């Protein structure tokens, strides 16, 4: 299906119903992993997310559209992820990966049947069928997941969010030139890949500093998202979630000071001195997903993420409950899990409706989540989203809306001086700037200044010098990604993150040095060709954006 096709029967954006709105915002992001390892760190991060999250979520929104369900949402796909999803090399890699997993599931099924484990054999057959269906779906799309989201966006079924080009942690950058370049390339990539001009942005790590709204406004971005404490002035939300431990994101503690005072999160707010709006996530609805002890993904019936079969890496066990360690997990029952999905979707929808009804005015209930939680970490997550959206749309009390629709139905009426904030632990910047990562930031800042100064001094570069400068620009983007300090702090992939960061720094230094000295040697040209082939992100980049 082409990106421009709009096969859905779309009603006008201004819909009849209550002014109360529910905004589901999903943020899809992975760092640049092309030809930078396969397993356990590297390309298979992307392939797992494609299989577990991106294709299933695309299917959810397409079914809602085809069934005429009046439910809309916001979907953010970071520019660096868009580039990878559109890359033929990675598209081919996904097909090979999914076929390999399906074959491994076949072996699991044979072994289980031979040992008399009929339930395990049936689940293995389900895994094999699911991965083969994914390959068939992917092939039918011509390998183009991006086109599917573009079609939905152009048809008005979802609203696309942009982000900074490589998910740099904007408040900690030293130069306005890199902040603006990250935003400019982000917006331009979103527009080029998806065929829509984004109205809003998911700031990397929901990290904001005063003044950033002026840059957003200049690039035509009308809104962004913040954590609840940014508008309630409550204590930052504490990390207490099962998934918070995995991701490092701040999770909801229902006992946290100020957590009950969330009326300020039920409406959007202008950022003082600008026309840009901040949406704050609702504490109560967020904790239904993130909280350790009662969040939906930890339900005993759901598929356990952490335990994998030794032979295939596939999952065959249920969460089973907090008292069960990995060696004591029960077998997974798909029917029991499906029942819980629908029960919890009803519970969530009723909660949203109750919160909206309790608010004096037009309520806007906002639920922003990492997209990869749904399907990758929480296998049943996409089915839960679909059930929630169908239930809310049929209930009629609250309208599942895009952020732009919500601003029409529940407009911002006041302005706030927002503090510097993120949705990381402590609500500040400590996850990305701390004793473990302090060595990185001087190097990032030095590269920023070096790039800016080189561009200013080489405004009339010859064609070869331009190639070096363009590749230096790509390497600067890649070394600035927030993923590297994040992975170091959380310890999830510390050595890999250090290696990736130092490689991009070295490539940046090499390209910039060659640009300054002419780079005519054969060895310098060979290195440039290697960097350009591996780190091929943002093919049309123009180094002069750093001027």
C-alpha cells in the first residue's frame, strides 16, 4: 500500500461528543544500530521491536480505522528510527530474523510434542505461526512499515509526533546550533518520511528546560509532553515499577507526595511567554500501567518477558506473580491472558471516564508511554490498547482524541512557568548526567563547538570537503544520542554504549580533521567511505545547518 493511499472512511476531525478527551501518546524510539552488532546488543533490538511492537501496533490502528471505530491517538516515531525502518538492509535483516525465529519455534514444538508437553507444543506452534504471519504482512507491505503509519496519519486516524533527530538530551547540550539542528532535521525527516507536517513533539526523555519552547515555536511545533510533577509542583515520581527498573523511566508511586493532586494534569497549559502548549501525563492512569505491584503488565496471567527458552529464546511462561522466581514460573495460558486483557481494558476505560467526570470543566486525560512497552515488554499490550480504544469509543463519555483535537475540545486557558524537568528518575537530569557519565559531556560539548566553528570557517567548501563535513554532522548527531548515557547509568548495556559513543567520537574527529586538511589521501577517503556506508543516517544532510 502506498504512503499516499487513504482507504479508510474518515469522518471529519471535529466529532460530536463530550468535550472530555483521552489522549494516548506512544513514543517509538531505538538508537541507531545498523551494522553495530546483532545480539545481544545491536540490530536485533530493532527486529524484536518490529515484531513485538511496530507491526502489531500498526495492525491495531488499521483495524480500528477499517471498523470505523472513532478512536484516535498520537504516535511518535523518532527520526533516527524512521531512517532505520526505511532502510532496505534492515528490512531484509528483519525478514531473515523473523524466519529464523519461526524455524526455532518449529523445533521447540517438535521437542515439546516428543516429550508429551502438548500445551507447550501448541504455544510453540502459535509462536511459529505468528512470526510467519509477520513475515507475510511485512512482505505484503513491501517491507515498508513507515508507509502504513503514513497512510493512517494522512487519513487522520493518528497524529504523528516528531522528535529530535537522534534523541539527543536537549537540555544538556552546550550550543544552540546542535539543539536547533536536532529539531530541524527531526521535523524535516518526519515530514519527508511520513508526508505530514508535525504539530507536536515528544521531547527526548520528556526533558525540558526554560527557553526550549522558543525553538519549538520557531519550527512550528505547537505542543509537547511533560511529566505530572512539572505542572502539579508535586514531588517527582519515584522509580518503583517493574518496568521502571527495566527502562529507567520514572514510575508512579501512589504514595508519593502530591500524587493525588492531579487536577492540573487534566488540562493543557501554555508555556508562559509562548504559544506552545504542554500536556502533562495523568498520574492515575499512568500508574495502572507502570506501577510495580498492581500495574497491568505484571498480571500473573501475562507472558513472562525475562524467562526465555534456551534453544530458541522464545517465551513460554506466565508472569505467575511476585512470589515466583524465574525458575518457578507457570506455563502460559493464552486464553486466560486474553480474558485479563478485556477485564483490564474495561477497568482502565472506567477509570478514565470517572476521572473526567470528576473534573470541573472539559477534562483532557493524557497517557504517554514508550511504545516498546506494548508488545515487546508486555506481550498483550497491543491487544489491551485496541480493547481500551474500542471501549472508550463505544462508551461515548470520553473521546479518544489526538492532541490537536484535544486542544480544540479542551483548550489551554492558562500559562505556566515550567521548571527544568524530565520523566526520568527524580524528575530531573540525573539519569543522563551523573558520576558515571560525567566524562561524556565535555566530549559532546567539544564536538558541538568544533562542528560549529568548522562550518563557520568552511562556508565555501569544495565537494570532497563537503562530504567530510556532512559525515561529521552525522557522527555528531549519533554521538549526541541520549541512549548512550542512559544505557551506562542503567547498566543495561554499559560496555556497548561506551563502545558506540567512543566510535562515533573517533569518526567525528577523523572526518573533521580530514575536512580541515583537505582529506585527499587514499586512506582518508577509504575511511570516509566506510563511515558513510555504516552510519548512513539522514542521507540528505547539509552540514551548514550547524552554522
